[in-house]
C-alpha cells in the first residue's frame, strides 16, 4: 500500500482554481458536481431579483441589461446606416 492511497478521500478530484500570487493550484477536494472547492465558488452566489439584499433600483437586472443591449445595437445600426448614406 502506497502512502497516496491510504484513504479513498485522497483520490477525490481536486479544485482547479489557481492562486494569483503563486500560480499554484488549490489542493482542496472539489465539491461533487463542480470543478472547484467550496472556497472557490462551488454552490456560491446570491439571490437574484427583488428579494436579494443588494437590490436597489433594478438598473442591473437581467431584463434591464437585455433592454440596454438592444438599444445599443439599434443605435449602432442606425449610425451605420447614416454613415453609409442610406438615410
């Protein structure tokens, strides 16, 4: 029996996160179904919508972001038509 295979938990998949400072990989076991450990974002995040604690005005909701992207795309298309001389 080798030292690496003493316990089954030692064979579990490891976190794929790397340190910014040293560049070395994290040695913690990855959470089941994730590629990272609990310290690096597995099962993390916050609530979305009005019930979230950081919700203030709704300017950064998914609907607002989609509307902003659509408006920017329409503005770019109009600018391109004006620059081409089509309008």
